C-alpha cells in the first residue's frame, strides 16, 4: 500500500513539473565558468537580453527563453572553445 502511494505522489509531482514547464517560457541554467569565460557569457546575456545572476565567483545562473536555448548551446561551444562568437545574432 505504501509503495503504491509513493508512486502516485511521484506521478503527481511529475505532472506538476510538466505543467510548470509548459507554462513557463524560460529555462533556468547554472554554469560554472572560469573568469574570462564567465565575463564573456555575461556579455552575451546582456546582448541577448537574458536575465542572469551571479551565484558565486564562478557560478552564473541564466534564465533563458525556451526559443533561445539552441543559441545557449552554440554560445557555450564558442566560449569554451575560444572561438569568436561576438557576431552571433539571435
């Protein structure tokens, strides 16, 4: 009986998370970067008007619109590979 109750609670929690995901137009991402990479990513956040906050000296939390998530992956690759990404447009 207890096992079935736990499974039902997990299912309710998963449904709740899925509903929040569908209603929310942002994805929250936490990045741990070195100083130079952190500064560059903050510049991209400002450029693309993404909300962000410093969690600690090397951790950055980003709030990215779902429709820009692909751009985050591209920028992350550019920043971490040392490539020039200053000409990337949304």
